[in-house]
C-alpha cells in the first residue's frame, strides 16, 4: 500500500506531503490546479524520465519520496529477488532531480532508474490514457487472459517454456552441424591433430602453477642463497649475531631478577625469544643445506613451461581449459566418425521435443479457451454494471502450430459490440477513450482477487462519461476499493462521493508565486467540494443538499 507521498520543488509545488488511506482515495480540484503533477510525481519516483524543467524556478533540485508498506508475502519475495533493501515491511523510494542528473534511492541505497521501474511493476499499477490504449494490443489481451487463468495455466506455461527451450537448442545444433563431407573431413582432421598434441603433453591439473613456482625459485637461486645466509648469520650465536646478544641479555637480567617480580617476567620473555630464535636458526640451517641449483632440472622445467604456454596460446588460459578443449575436439571426432547416425539421432531428438512442445501448447490453448469463456461471461456482467446495456463481449482464442513459441501458439482477441444488432468487433475498431477506461475498470474488478498489486492509480477514469454511467463507475470503484488501495483523480461528483479519503488540490498565489497545495478534506469539507463540483463557483443551499444526498447514497451503496 502507498502510505505517503512527499514532494518538494516540483513544478508548481513548493512542498507537499500526502498520507493516503486504505480503500478509495479521491483527488479533486479545479482544472489547472495541478492534479496531473501529483500523478506525475509518483511516476517520477517510480523511474519515469526526468526533465530539469520540472524543477521549480529558483530551486536547485526537485525531490519526490514515496513510502510503501508491504504485507503480501509474494510482493515481499518479489522485492527480495531484485536484491533491494526492505526495512521491516516498509520500502522508501526517493528520486532527487538536479540540473544535470538525478539520484534514485531505495531505503537510502542508490539504485538505477531501471531498478525503480522493476520495483514499480511489483508495487503499483497506474492506469491513464496510455495504459487504456495498451488494452488494444493483442499481446496485452493474451496477458490478461493468462492472468485470469491463474496458477494452473502458469504451471503449464513454465513446463512449455522449458521444453521449447530444449527444442530451440536442438534446432540450433542441427543448423550448426549441417556441413558437407569435405568440411567434415577437414574439421575431423584438425580435431585429431589437436587431440594428439594435447594428449602427447600429458598435462596434470595444477601442473603449470607448480612449475611456475619452482621456476621462480630456481631462477632466483643465487639471490635467495645470499639473503638466506646473511639472515642466518645475523640471527646466529656467534659474535655480532642476534642469538649471542639475546644470550648475554638473559645472563645479565638473571643476576638481578630475584629482586623484582617484574624483571622475572622480562626474563621469561627473553627466554621465549631465545627459544624462537633457536627454532628459526635450526630451520634456516636445514633450508640452506637443502638449497641447491640443478642446471639440468632448470632446463627441463623451462622446456615444460614453454610447452604448456604454447598449448595455452592455442587452446586456453589454464590447464583445465586446455583439457576442456580436448574434450570438445574428441566430441567432433566422434560426431564425424558416424555423421549420418549422429545427424539421424539429432533429428529424432528435435522431432520428439517439437512433438512434446506442441502437446503442451495444445494443453495451454485448451486452458485458455476454457478460461476465455468464463472471463467473457464475467466481463459481460461487469460491463452491464458499468451501464453498457446489452453489450456483447467475447474472447477469441486462435491457435496455429506455425506460431509455436515459449508462450504457446495462441493469439487472443477481445471482441465487443456496444449496440444491439451490431456484430462484435475488436476493441480498436469499436471502443472510444471513455469506453476503454470503463472496459479496463471492468477487467480490474473481475481480476481483483487474482491481482497481487495492492495499489491502483486511475487517471482520467471518468473521461467521456456522465450521469448514470458515472454512478455505475463510482459503484465499481467502491467495490474494487474493498480489496485494493485506489488513488483516483476525477472531475465527477458521482465518483468523488464514493471516496473513503478525499483530497483537495488547490492553486494559490503566495508571495506573488503560484503554488499547488494538497490537503485532506474533513467530512463537511468533502460535502462542500461535492457541491462545488455540482453547482460551480457559487455553492447554493440546494447544491449542498444535493451533495449530502449524493454522499449518503454513496455510503449506502458501499454498505
């Protein structure tokens, strides 16, 4: 749920904060008051394109902040998959727009605008004229049908996606391995040579690393020897060595340690140092006795390293990669030794996968057809409730095996006739802007129990409607508001009357500057705003009475 919106220095808004409620949140105000800025600011916070001209004149930046509370476990899991922070079921989105750039943050962590848009798909659904127009697209209609069909269809589609992916992979293999006899001979001969060259080297895992360590040690043998001898001498027990100095120090402090416990502790520390130095000297003496340089061994290591580096230049950067290359070369040899049998097996596998994919696509199509009939029936009733009297609504599912893909082979078309006696046609041929908004609302109410997105924003839902139709839309909004949070900008008092929370957007002049402000209306103020919407500038007693009756009727319908 969208808990709050905070806007600063955006267009006509100096600073505004709105706390939204559950159910239906209505925003009203005079034309030009800045209602579109409110929806625009929400879009900005969700990753829409930002323009520096949006920054209020005289300000250095514009800021929009949204606070959402998440209760649905599926939504919480979806946010977690995006690896975005979530603070105790609350998520805070912030967008700061500056002259040359913008900053996007989620719970204080910097993110990209793309991540914000991905998050928006989980948190909120915004319906304006653009979204209504998307309803005309066949792909969107199929997507809506699949959403309605629910988990049973989703599981089938997931299995189809997996099998179709395997089928595509086999088809690629067929295409890549369609070669003539001369090419097969040439590739097979090259693979045999490469295999033999790598096999002759008899490489072992990690061999190159061990050889490089030994080579590094042997090539620096003189330097190592001189440094080790000097270090052993400096720490030895002969005159001038650290060992002899420590021994003298122990003898000196032992003569007086009996008189002071502190000196006894220092004596113990010196004895520990002496023990460590003894261990070091014995170890270094052993190391020096074993240190030798074998010119023959050094030459062998050089030759071996040269061989391995030669193979690396041709086949891979590590011994493991070279061995993997050899395995692929063996596969080519085996494949071309009996190419006809290999090709026949690949064709059989491809055909079997295509058959499985088509069978699953048919099952998907059957489920879609069944759900299309049920959805169409529910849509006819929902449209009737929205004053589409005698409307005919059908969903056509057309399957063709030639269109087989990971989503099946179906195309869906929403067909409607809004006038008796007229044949059903596709939405794009029939529906006006106002009708599209009502059809979208009908779909939302039908899909309400399947939609995991809690917050829905409706902009221009009232386009092209009035009177009785407006009441029907208002009633549907009230029903949808029982299970979702709705935020709706409207010019119609019939829809505004249904508000659970009513906000007024006003444009005022403060210090010679126009400023848009938004505030929540008290019940009495909400009635007065309805009266203004009914009667114009002058609020008459009759307009107030009509507004009260309208509010009472809306409350009755909600109950």
